[in-house]
C-alpha cells in the first residue's frame, strides 16, 4: 500500500536523505514545502507530479499520510505542532527539539492527540552500527569494555552559508545538536542506558559550537567516548571498540551518505550495490579483515510505513528520544560549569 508523504524542507536533508528513502519504501512524495526558488526547481525536477507549497498549513491540508520535517532546527517544533494538530503522523529530523523541554512538549502533544511521531536516528542502520551489534552478539572480541565513536572533519573556516555553523545553540545551531544525537543514539542502542560522565563543548572557529567530546558510562559497564568535531586535522577511525579478546576497528564512514549525495538511489527498500564499511578485528599485531554488514537507511522508513498501516511502534521510541535530548542538555550544562 503506497502512502502519500509531505516533506517540509528540501535542502540536503530533505532532498538527499529523506526523499530517496521514502521513494524506495512505498511512499509517494506528494507535497514539498520550500520557499527557496532553487529548491523549488530541484523539487519539480525530482518529483514533477508533486505539489510545491509555501507553508506548513498548506502541507497539512494536502491529504498526506505522513509529514517529514527536514527543515531548519529552529522550526522543528512549530511544524511538528501543526502536523500533530492536523492529526498526521510525523517524522522529525534530528534533533526533534532544540533542548529537552522542547522535545518533551512535542512528544506530549503527539501523545495527547494520539498521533504517531518519531525522529530520524538513521545512523542506527549504518554498516558500522549493524556490524558492531553482530560482533557483540557473536562474541568476536569478548566482553566489550569501551567504544570510541566519532564524526570528525577538518573544516577550519566557517561556512557563511551554513545556518548550523553560525546560529546559536538556542536557535538550533552547533555540532552538539547536529552530530552528537547520532553518536549518542547508536551508543545507547548498542550498549543500553547511560549516564553522562564528562563533556567538553566549545566553539573553536568563532561561530556555533564545533567541537564536542562526551563520555558516557553505560549501565552495562561499557564506556563510550563520543567525538563530533569540525576542527580535527587528523580524524580518527569512525569506530574503535575495545573488547577483552580483541578490538573492532572501522576506519571510514558508511558509504550510504556518499552514494546519496552522488545521486545513487536505493530501490524497493534496498541498495543494488554493496554498502558495507571496511571492518577489521585487531588482536595485537594480528589484524584480520571482518565481513561487515551492509547498511540500509530504508529500514527506518519501512518501519514507519508499518507503524502507519499496521499500528506497530515507530522505529525510535519516545524514551530513546528523551534520553538523547537529556544527555545533550547535560553536556551543555556540564561544559559551561567546567
């Protein structure tokens, strides 16, 4: 059963991450909200049958089964409230809210209105995360002790065109809200609930925060060290997981993002080319290549489709969304105190 979806925002997130996944998982991109002339042209080129609208209210009025909010963080809440008021299920790109209180307000509104809602923690379906789960499950490195997980880049100059790099955290800018939600959500997904033990969040380039290092202590006994930064001249491996009998090392990002940016798209809920990261098991000087799982962001929207048609749970729970938002708030507070 094909469902009609409306997308709010058609920049990088809407065009490259959400629309292709939706189209590949039995959704019809029926309506797109954007006020940018270039993005309107892109929307018409990509989806000539779609309706282009100028407001969230128009989007809600076009008879869609799902609204995906892929706009700037500063309007996530207002667009989510409008969608909820219209009784339409919602996917909000991360972060759902700019802080814990805003996130709670959105989730409470959805719960009161009995409207299904979730957020886009798509990195749980990266090759590295899926591979790590199998390594843990099958005991390939023994008992896991620590994970180093990072999204590190070297962009020493601010991009004046990027709202994420220039507006304040209160408005929704900064790397703590942009990339740490992915790192935190996947750490919790792999190792369970956690407490924040230390945090350093700062602005190096003079704009929004661009360097954030968090340390989580999981109830399972695992420690996660999470680095998101735009100012690392020598980025570390995407993931290094230390176990009692060895270590899993994955050097590069999952290839799905590069495929999407280059215009290569999935079909029928899957990719037609390999999407596995290069993974290795280290045991001192002995290094073995490990067969990694293929990543697949389509799974997220397949689960959303099931949630709408069969009333199953959305792929990311309210509990997990709130836990991530709580840790982000704590990290900002802890860093200020330091």
